[in-house]
């Protein structure tokens, strides 16, 4: 005997309801056109807990809409009422340990309002209650409406298989509330009932003992509660029959519950996430922005979404943003919005978003959109390239149309990168034309050997796009060799002294001279002492004289002086002399 005081799955007439007993539909009942695939029925896991106890799954308005849709062909006959049109006065039921919210009674409530309010008060999915009404009395799809007797015992609560229904539980509201209350009783006092979650149970096929039973590992409380309410599993014949009749040992209550729930509301276990891609836009070069929302119906917690670009996963985004509109619609809290930016190349791309199941189930693709990413190439000009002795100077401007910030330019000489410059000096003429601010000018100087050189400048894209060449020019670098004179070399005991002058025609600054004795460098001197005679002749200033003394052994020595080019060019020998040290 069930603890709900009712065990009814016999294929014989029972005073309360034949719909929960017989596999075939009563004349007033319509079976869905698309039957669920009972090959997926799992006797140990009929429905998930999160779904079974999801009290906010449907609002009263959504329930009414569903009842109108499913009962669209209902034309009530005498003494019968369509569920979509049913209403009654209800009374207040004070909250207790099982139904933890008070049900406030009203004078004229519809069936939809009663189902929604009982669901919230007792923490049971209204879809669960709707399916129970169908599998017990066929009230949802009754083409001629339900009889007074059917409404009186709408959930089959208090109706044992072996006796008449208990009048204590008569009435539609009383039935719905009592059944929901009992489901919570099963959940909160599991050890008091015959079918328990998390263990192997012997579940019978039929009230007839001879029909036998089988060992079923009941995986969760919702499944255990269904067996405590209707303690039989469908046998092979019942499963093979779909909504029809099996054999004499078949029972149909829990089979029909699974059938109707699956047909009407989708999978009973591990529901897939749902969501929507609100927008996919390219707001910056090489960037795609994605926004939307995603919810896993099995939890109020936020989930992740994965963003795919052209079939390749590029980002994982948390759907934690505040979306009260989604909260009102999905009734899973407000924090389910997502938004983010991913990298991409120039061109047309397909962007798809997948909502990731919170429990490792299947992941739903919630939307795909096509977007065009445009990355404007930088523009600019190499205005001038000039040379001085040993140097090349370049100047011009460069900017990226996708930003007002300065960009970098790379300077190449003879095909080799030699300098990176920031184009950040004022160029108001460029600012007036392009409207990206004034600071886009560049200039720089690099060392170069004498000769003809090819100078090119490349503008570097701010977001990793193409880096166009904005100009090339040819320039000749002339590097005059230093000149000078070794005026005198003298000796004293143990010493050699040398004096003269040296200059680089490419500069007025003093240069270095190297003193060699017998082919060995012995001293570096700076040619910076006054030589006004040299200044008058060459016009590079007066300070170009040098003198120096080095140690030397007695004997004859060869003394040479080399002038060192200021810019790394050739270093000519400006004089050699032989000297004897006493």
C-alpha cells in the first residue's frame, strides 16, 4: 500500500480514475501526436531533481497559455468542465515544514493560478503537477471536459487501489495541494517510505504479485517520490506499447508521466541550456564584440558560453551579467548576461555561441551571426630623406585611421631595419586633413657609410594588421676622409715626441689620432689644441692640433700617425718619420 494511501495501476475499473490505470486514452482524452521515444526511459532515473522541484518553471500566465493550447479542442459536454476554464474558491493554507510558503486563498481562482501558487508554496515544478493531472485523470486534454468526479480526485490523492477515495482530500485545489505536500513529505522523510534514492529497490511491475519485480537502482529523490506515489514500473510490454496497452502485467502510471512530460516539456533529465545571441559586431579593427544571455534550466547559477569564430573556439565568457529581463522570463535569477570581445582577422566571419551545460551534459548552440571585420591600413608619407657625413635623416608622417593615437614607423636602409620611430610630433596639416589629431609626424637619423643607399619607411598597424610601405627614397652619403700632418717627431733619452694637426672635413669637432711606433699602436691623442693656421686654411675652427710623448728604447724607430674618421669611415695615415732615440 502506498503511503499516499493510493496504489492504482491495475488494468481494471477504479472509482477515481481509469486514466492512470489504462494505457489507452479515454474517449475524452487526446494523446500527443508526437510520442516520446520510450527506449530512453530509465526506470532508475525518471526525472531529475532540479526539474521536478523547479517551482518557478512556469508563471500562472504561462500555465494558462499551455492549458489553452493543449485543451484547444475541448468542448465541454453537460456536467463537464475544460481545465482551461476551471475555477474555484480556495482557502489559505499556512506554511509548514513541507510547504514552506503560505498559500493565500482567493474567491475565484483558475486552475492555472492554483497550480502556480501551489508550486511556489510547496516547491514543486508546476509542470510536474500538470503532468500528474494528465496521467491521473486526463484533465489537460479531455476533449469533452472533466467530470465532477475527475476534478474531485484530480491527482488521485487519497484514492487507494483497494478502496474508494478518501473524502478528506476531495476537491481540485485540495488534491493539487495535498499531492504537492506529499511529494515534499517523501523528500524530507525518505526513510519512512518504501522506495529510496541512492540504493537498489525491488520495484514491482503490477499490483499482482505474480507479475514480479526487478531490482532498480533509484538514482535520485524525484524518481523515488514518483514510485512512492505510484509504486510500479512499466514492464517491457508497456514500454513497447508507447501510449497503448501492454499485457496483463503492465502498469502505466510512471510510464505515462515520463511520456507526457517529455512530449510536453522536453527531456526529464539533464535539460540543455538555453540562451540568445543579442548582437555580434565589429567595433574595432581585428575585434569582434559578442553579447547575449544563457541559462541552464537545471540551476540558478551562472554558466559559461564558448564563442566560436569560423568553427574554431576563440573565447570562454562567463554569463554573469545583470539581465533582469532574462530573470523575469526564465525565473532563474538575473545574472545570466554575457558580453566580450575576441580577436579576429580582417574579412567576413561566422560567429557562433554555445551555452555550456552546468553538469557536463550537452551544450546548446544558442545562435550564429555573420560579421565583417574591417581593419584600415595605416597611411603616411616619407616627406624627405637627407644625408650628412656618415648619417641619413628621414622625416614624414604616419597614422592609423582606426585610432587617434600615434603609431610606430620602421626605418629601413638597404633592406635592413635600422630604427623604430614613434610618429608623435605635431603635424597640424595632417590633423586638418584626416581628423585624427595633430601628433603624427616623425623624424630620425641613423648612421650610414659613404655611398648610395635606398631608404624606406613602413607604417606599423596599431592592431596587428598589415604594415604598408609609405615611401622609399635614394640618398647618397658622402663621407670625406680626415686630413692632417705629422709636423715633427723628436726624441730624448727614452722618449719619442710627435706633433701635428688633424681634422675631419665633415665636422668642426676635434677628432682622434692614433700614434704608432714600429707598427704598434701606442697612444691615442685628441687633436684639440689651437692651430689658427689650420683654422684659417680649412675653416673648421682652430682646435685641431695634437702632440704627445711616448716611452721608447734606444735605437731607430718608425713613427706613424693615423687620423680617425668621426663617423666610422676610413682612417688615413697622415705621416710617418724615422727617429733615433739616444
